[in-house]
C-alpha cells in the first residue's frame, strides 16, 4: 500500500503545491485546512507522516504537535515555519517534531526531507515510479539519481537550477505550468524573483537540449499561459 501523507495547511495555493509534489513521489495525500480538522484526521486516519504548518485557524500547529506526542503518537511530523519564527522551530523540535522546512522553501528540498524522515523512522518508501531511474524522451535522457542529462548519449552540462527545472518539467509531461508555478516549485515557494527568471532559464535550457531552440521538441510554449513538457513519448 502507498504511504499516506497528511497535509495540515490552510493556504490554498501552498496546499496545492504540497499535494502535487508529494504525490509525485508516489505517496497518497490527505488535506486538512484547520488545526481542529488536522488533529482529528491525524488521530483517526493513521497517516504515515504529517506536514504541519504552525500558523493555522483554530488550533495552532504547536498545540496539535503537543497533543499528538502527549497522547503517545509517534507519527513523524515535518513542520513548516517562516524565517522569522525561530522560537517556534525550537519549541516544535522540543515537542517532538522530526524536522522542519523554512518558508520560502524549495519543493525538491521538501521532497528530500520527507523521504529522509521516512527512512529514519523505518517507514518503507514507495516503489520508484516508472522511468524515474532513467527517464528517456527520444534523444534526451535524464538520470535523476546522478543529476545527469544526455543528448544522443553525449553528456549535457547543466547548472543546478537548469537541471531542477528540466526534471520538474519531465516529471509532468503534458502538464501546462505558468511562470509563477515554476518559480514556486524550482526556486522556492514565495520566491521573490521575477518571472523573466523563468524565461531566461528556459531559453538557456533549450539552447542546450534542443536541436533547434526556435522550434523546441521538449519544452513547449503555451502562448498566453506558460510552458509544458512534451507528452509525445508517453506510453
């Protein structure tokens, strides 16, 4: 059975980002939008891990954590905090949080923290989704484990952000992503950068992986919306 991650977060945009990217790891997700609902689901639904925002309507996140631990629950908890709430982070760890991520955060960092917590707590990780060890799209090969990219079996030199951007696209063939979503996912939720940051990175990425960057085969422009990765190679 897939592991279930409970997300306790009242911000609609952030909860959507969390849900999409946690499910991309192969986990099921459940969502609570208030502290009281979150505690109820934590106690009744048996999640394998909880992603817990501290600032919630109703019962605050620290109180949820306190009640879980006082009640004997050992469910792993990853706390979401803001940069200015160092004391909350300290208290959260003292109350039994397993780790924390500070906003703004990289989605890839969040995914790595979740997998690390599940390894440390003895939870079994989900099977690797198909084509995730070696992702092949025609002449383009992506090897996530080694962060390597090849075109016709020849290595392509990408910066860290270019690789992160390419991998984010390749994990979602056919899905249209706007610039704001890409900023949140690759540069970090709440990133203060400008959308032209995305444009310039995509242009450089195309110059390295596309045979003809003016008529790209992999990263396609959806005019007036954003970009998508080709789904021509989906089985």
